[in-house]
């Protein structure tokens, strides 16, 4: 089970940290990803972190340099630190787990999803 939290209403330029708590199974060898879905748009990839290879990361171009994905193995938690937020970052953010890591930018690589958390960035 995956549970995302930490969303809220912030102003442009602010920061927010999302958390994804993992429970019920071992995801220590899984790639963990964050996706988001803005109102009226399709869900899109945000970032992923590879637990197997020492935590290598990959980001969508739209968030590169502003967002940082990380994990705390002891707490079974994955984080998404979001800085310099923009109104276009407004979306429901969801975390997901990919057991194979073959193409972790694709949504269909993730069979395990948590409920999303809403991030609203006002201008």
C-alpha cells in the first residue's frame, strides 16, 4: 500500500514536500515514481528513483532543477521536495511502485498506486 500526503495550497515561489509512505509489502527493490494530473489533463510523469542502483533519479523536464525525489529506506518513505512552485504545478500528485524498472517514465510500468494528494499553487 502506498499513501501520499503533504499536499496543500501554496503561493507561487513557495516550497512543499510530499511524502509517500509504503506499507504492507517490501518495495525496497522497486523503482518509485511520482506522477501528477492537472485539471482537465492527462496524468504525466514527474520523477522516479531507483532503489536498486543506489537511488539514481530521473525527472521530467518541466520540474528538473526545482523538484527533488529522495527516499528513506528506514522509514519506507519516498519524498518529493518541490521548490519554486508555479501555478502550472497545480495537480493531484500520486506515488507509484514499478517492480521491474524497464521504462519507469511510463505509467503502465507501475502496477501499484497510492491515492493522490492535491497541490494547488496560486499566482
